């Protein structure tokens, strides 16, 4: 498996728009973790409402706790998740500095965290509050309404801001496919996760990041991805750590169609 995609897809099957019931999501995730593409799959993401059921059914699986703004705090969520293999925590906030302080007080060693930044026009200040901490930045790249999708300029600014500060980041929502496209049903313009990977390769160059994010040619993006050096791949994935996706199959299919992943013959799967 190419290192460019290793651990890139966090399994957000239980979140919208997938909304897979937990009793289906857990066995599906177990299958993902033994499939030929297992190296691409990150933890199973779960919110507070489903934690009691997941404690009963999800033992042995790596789990990421996703805490929306105003929900239970890190310590309480971790206590409720006792018995699970919690590998990380993601928390949305309107006050990054206060959340950083809370994480420092409540998060035990060995558990990473990502802080979801508010899209309030104060991205630079939010990134400053994360700088020098052990936590990743998290940015929402889509949702159920058109205004949930950041513009190219907004997302490029976030990516370049992370690069300037040496902050790793993850994304959530909207990155269902590899390449930027317009959804024919909703009319929303979706960012592509391959676009984001290549924009991350631009580092702090906002113009280059915006150019990569705006590209709609799959073959052109695939060619650029194959031309990344080993050093660039390590740098890109050190920056863009993962994204939450309600489907593991869709991004894999896109990568296969672009020639970036080669599934084994059916008899070998």
C-alpha cells in the first residue's frame, strides 16, 4: 500500500450522511481492518450518544471519540469509553485556547487530540492558539448544506496557516471523492481529498494550495500524486493526517479508477 494513503480514511460510518446503525458499522469496520486495503483505514469514529452501545460491541477496535461543541468534556467521555481502545479524541469548540487548556488538564498521556476550529473568520488566531501544543487542527470541509463547504480561498488559507506553524491537521465531512466536483443532486461543490493532499504539498504557498484545491482533472491530479518524492509524501502525510469519511468504499474506488491503488484479484481478497 502506498504510504500516501496509509491510515488516511477515518471510519465515520455512523455520522451523516451515512448514518449507518452501530450494529452494522462495527462488523463492517472489523471487515475493513482485515481487508486488502486495511492499511488505509483509521479508527472507527463515534460520538457520545453511541458510546454505551460501542462499549458493548466495539472492544478490540481502535476508536476515535468525536465530541461536538457543548457536549461532555474529554475526561467524562473517556470515563464512559472505559474498556475501548481509544486512540484519539476530536473536540469542536468556539474557544480554542480554552479547549487547549481543558485537554491539557483532562487528556491522559498516549491519547492524541484534534481541535475543530470554528469557521468564524478568525482562523489565524485559532491556529495561533494551537501552535506549540501536541494537538492537531481539524477543519470542516463540508456538510449537509452548501454553506458548510469552505471556499477554495478559505481552505487554502487554513492549509497554509497550518504549514506556517508546523501544525498537523485533519479534515471532516464532504471529502467523499478524490477529485473536486459538483454534486449533481445538491449543487454543492465538494473538495477532493486528493486535491487536499496535493494542496498540503504546497506548504505555506497559498496560491499553489488554492490551485491544487481548484483542479478538477482526475488524471492531472493522479499524475501529480505519482510524482511526489518519498520525502514529499512523508511531509504531506505528516501534515494531513487523515479525514473522516462515512464511506470507506467510495474513496478506494476513486483511487482505483485513477490508477493510484491496484486491488488484488478477487480470488486473493
